């Protein structure tokens, strides 16, 4: 039993770390990673019914939370520096990491049923999100000021990224021109940033988690395929321009392939560890 629990604890910490890291990385959705790692339903249950959910999933929450804080805070500054070093290469790795979760998302989306309405939901979601992101970036040219209201908006977007798989708050924050200031504030534990951001995130999680749980309970196939539309739109949106030299294109493709293989293999490893820990 101790061996089984140790395996689960290590898995939860690693998953939490990657989810926290994903939340801070542009183009990566913390909700998508929770969804792909099989902990999304448990977290949504905790948020929608805290007293019952915490009692039921307390151990998982502790270890996932430890990993999440380490990934979220510890890598905020590192991510800022990596993007300054070579944004295109880093984003290609992120694209690969997201792409590696697609097979798992597709399998989970079809575990109840898959019909023409499910596929239509995926297509509509993809087109709608792509259009919204294009509008934000190229037409409205929206920006968020680095002040109290701006950090509240960041918190709302981040809360949504945890309960709406595929929604990447960091990507939007890059578009709004506030991502680097926010990463700097988090990595330096600036409470003028952390307090409004954290409060808005918590309020968003508590207010919208029940709605998301209801949607996934009642319309799992439609919602799950819509999630895939989110993921695909987000992935394509952060691809860097391939209008460059052949050498750079090969590097980009290699980074995408490497990230996808790493993500796919990690999902398989997570599934094996989870099955072994649950089965013994």
C-alpha cells in the first residue's frame, strides 16, 4: 500500500508541476493538461462542491498543489528569459507539447459517443476561437495595462484556463501585452500582482466550476469535442512564422516533433503508473 501511495504521490506532484508550468507558458492550457492527465474531473468536483470534494480528494489536492506551485512560481521568471532568448523555438516546443496530448483528448472525447453533432461542435469551436483570437490580435489590438484592474483581468483569464480545457490565458496575455510584466511580478513574489491575480482567479474558479461540471456531465461529447476545437485553434495560433531560412524551419519542425513525442510518451507513462497504482 505504501508503494502504491508513493507512486501516486510522485505522479500527482509531477502532474501538478507540469500543469503549473503549463499555466505560465503561452499557448498551453492548465485545464487541457488536467484534462489529459485524468485529474480534471476530480478538480472540478472539488471546485463545484468544496466540502465534499476536498474530503474525497484531499491527498491528491495536496500533492498536485505542491507541484503546481513549484511549476507556476518557479518557472515564471525562467519562461520570461526563455522567450527573450528565442521565442520562436520555445513556442515550437510548446506547440509540440500540446500536439502530443491530442490523441488522448480525441480518445476521451469519444468515450461516450461521437456523432455528426460532435464533429460539428469541434469545427464550430475551432472557427469561432480562431476568429476571436484573430480579432484580438489583428483588428482590435487590445492591450491590458499593468495595474490593479489589469491583474484582476489576468486572474479571471487564468481561472478560466483551469476550468475550460484548451483555453490558454497566457497566450491571450501575450496578445494583450502584459505577459512579461506579469511573469516578472510572479517570479519576484510581488504581492501587488499576486493578490489581485489570485483573488480574481479563485473567484472565477468558484463561480464557473459548477457550470462547467454541469456542461461536461450533461453534454460530454459536445463539450469535449469543443475543447478539441479550442486546443487546435490555440496550437495553430501560436505557431511562429515559417517565413525564414530552411535551417530555422528544420529546427522549428524538430522542436515541434520533439515536444509532441515527449508529451505523448509522458501521457502513456502517466496512464501506466496510474493503472498500476490503482490496480494493486
